[in-house]
C-alpha cells in the first residue's frame, strides 16, 4: 500500500524548535519539541548557541517521524522562525558569534546616536528604530566588533543557518527579512542606503525569495541524522508571527490575530505596505500579496515564567506543575489583584512606544498581598499591555470585526478571559494550536503545488472551538486600573532612563 502524503512544518521559536507533521487535510499527525538555552553573558545581552538550535531541529524531526510510524511520505518541509535574529559566520559557515535574538538590549545607547541619521527608515522598512531589530545589532557589530564583522563571510538569521545545515543553500524569505529593519518593504529588497551608510558589504546578505519558494532539498547527511528522505523539498516559509496568522486562518478582512506566548502581538493583514504617522506599529510581509500591520510586546508569558521559575524552585522540586499552580492561585483572588498593578517591562519594551529603557514595576504592594495577587497582577498587567497595542493597530488599520486568539497562553481560559474583559471584546479560539508550524506546512503545500491557494486547505483545517466573552461587570474596574497603569508609565520616563543607565554601570 502506498504511503499517504504529509507535510512538515518546523517552527524555530524563541525557546525551542517544534516539528509538526500534518496530513493533506491539515490534521496534526505528530509533534515533537526540543528546547534550547537562552544565554545572558551580561546584563541586557540575550543570545543563543545556533548549533544547539540546529541540533534541536534535527532531534524534533527525528522524533516526529518516529511518532508518525512511517505511515506517511513527506511531500515537503516548510520553515517558520522567529523574527529579529542575527549572527556572523565564517567562510565554512561556522558561527563567528552566538545568535543575538530579539530580547537583546546591548545596542540601546549606541542606537540613540543614530536616530537622526536613520530617522527616514521607518517609512521605508516598516520597522521602528529600536534595539529589538537586527539593524541595531548590526550597528553594534560595526562599532564594538568591527574586525569580526569585516572578516565575516555572511550575516545570517537563525533560519538561514538552519537552512544551510539542512540543504547547504543560502536564502532568506522576504517575511523574515522584512522584520530586520534592513529591507525596503516596497521594493522587497535590501535597503542599500543602510549598508552604504554603515560601510558594510551588502554581499554578506543572502538573496531574498518569496515564502513559498522551494529553496533546496534535504541532504544525504541530514537524511542519515533525521530519517528524512534524501531530496525532500524544503520550502523557505516565513516569520513565525506571520505564519501564525496564516495557520490560524486570521488573514481575512476584518480579522485580527491576537497572540500571547513568550511575547505578545496583534496583527492584521493588508494588501500593501502601511505605516503609522505616530510610529507605533510595524509592517512586515507574509507573502507576495499580503503585508501584516502589527504591534508587539516583549513581556508576556516571559514574565510569568520569570516569576514562577525564579521564586518557586522549591515547589518544582516537589513535582508540582508550577504553571497550573499559578493559574490556581490567580483564581483564588478577585479581579484587580487586591489593588496591585504590575507593569511587566522586564526586558524593556517594544510597541507602542518602543522604549528599551523601561523597567518593571509592582505598584500598590501592601501587607494583604501574597504570591496569588502577584500572579494575577502579572496576567492583568500583560492584558493591559496587549490593550495598548490592540488600540494602536485598530487606529492604523481598522477596528477588527473578529479577534482570533493564538499562542500557547491563549489556550488558557484564565489568560483568555482576562484579556477579553480588559479589551471588552469576544475572542474566538480555534483548533489549530500549532498555528506557526501549520502555517509553515501550508507554505510547503503551496510551494510544491499540492494546493493552489490557502483557501484549498485553511477552511477545512481550521475550525472554531469556542468564543471567550468579556465579563461586563469587570469593565469599570479594568478601565480604572488601565488608566492608573498609563499614568504610572508616562510619569516615570526620566526615572526609567536613570535606572536603566544605573543597571548598565552595575553590570
């Protein structure tokens, strides 16, 4: 009997790599995940070992194929990866530096000196001038490690590094490239004026291609490591956020994807580049016909992970699931966390004000508060942050007719319920939990001609699960807390800058 055709979507995320195998109708057959370290050699520095990422990709592929029991023939592989990563490699395509990822703030002070010179770039690249973007890290390389930059054979993202290891080809999709701050989103080419201004050879950058492009085939070496069939086509795919919108079928008119995972984001699809006069939002590319206007926050699930992993190691040693425990704590206290507010700026912040100097605040702390109130204040504080970027995107594009919740934490009724009540909007949840991986698999299907359009697969694969409704009784309370939250943020701008500078000197 002939094996049935299936497609792989590999999602190279912030904390781990997922490999998902989907059948031809979009049903999940198997999934495997491998985590990798986040390295922080200095305050504000956030790196990863790219070879650990490649190893995680290989291991997740091998396990997912084993779980599929050989019942399917893989028609193609699609790649999803984080936006905003950068590294240098030598002529043998071995790492000269670790991978620097989006949470890294090392270029903050240096970038301020470039604001006037590069003020024009937002309207061309769709990316605010901010430390999260690879442009800022490239400036840092130019000033702090000029010899390494000059000697580097290539400037790469993590997707390019994984792709080289899979198939020995160089390419970058226009989606990930559009999230670098280095791509002209109108011409869909690298913005030459940046490289000229920095005196960096544009030849160190990979050729940009469309996300549904077949860029290579699985090598013999990788076949032996992973059990993938040698010669399996590899479709380059897009950025994880863009593919999450695709994989959750959130790209139709009036739809907004609202995601909470390690970070958080809102995204709406548009038919051409669109920027914001107030420079709050970004504009990235999904494919040759679709752009995404969005806004993102650094600090979402990351904050809860910091809280429970950092303060409750003793409970973990008892074998407790700390995330379930935290949700139980949250439900034991009333909304509003007893008048406790958390401004969750642990790693600076992105939208809507793009301030890398801001830092976290617990406001209103009193004797009656305990760990339960702090856990609830974290979820509510993240929801307030999500409201701020939701309002920015709604103003730039339009108020959505439908909100689609995506990301790991939107599976939680606690997180989704709080967000719904803070926004005062219903949130639809769908069955596609691995939306970025599925989006990558859909790109693979399209790339090899298995489907002609997204509509051939998305409507039958992505189904409504439920709809989280806002609690109207909480609207007044959350509105009042939200206004206090904004007052605190705006009144402390000088103090944020001072404490950020002090932290830098303290090391």
